[in-house]
C-alpha cells in the first residue's frame, strides 16, 4: 500500500480507484457547466461529458491523463477524437527545483 502522510484518506493500493464528480463552470460566459470527473489510481484521469479519446466508447473516454513516469510527471492530452496518439508533455521543466 502506498501511504500519503499528508492525507491518510489517500492511502491507496495500486488497484484502488478514487472518483470525484463535479460541475465545471464557464469562466467567460454564462454557458452551462460541464459535468466532469477525475479518477485517481495509478494515474490521474480527467473526464468531461461530451469529450473523450479515439479508442474509448462515448461516455467512457479520458481526454487528459497524468502519470508518474520514473519520477517525472507526464501529461497526455487527447485533443482530437479521431487521433489515436496523444500529445505527450513531460513536466520535468516545471519542477520548482529548476527555477533560476
């Protein structure tokens, strides 16, 4: 079991999954909120109603994924529903220890 000293509720087995649903409001106009959810297990998955990825059935896709790859946060963005390959962004350059 992985332990999280800052938040004991997040002590996870690698097969555990935590899901949180929420409405994401429009920050510019008065458009309706978008129903969203995050799933946290071995990766962080952001889902939004009406959005998905190429390989998932409608309503089950995950257009944004964050993983810990060898100690480096890596972001996968499926920004085109017809493209199988995501945009992959290493967040290595965003480490606070890189600040000059």
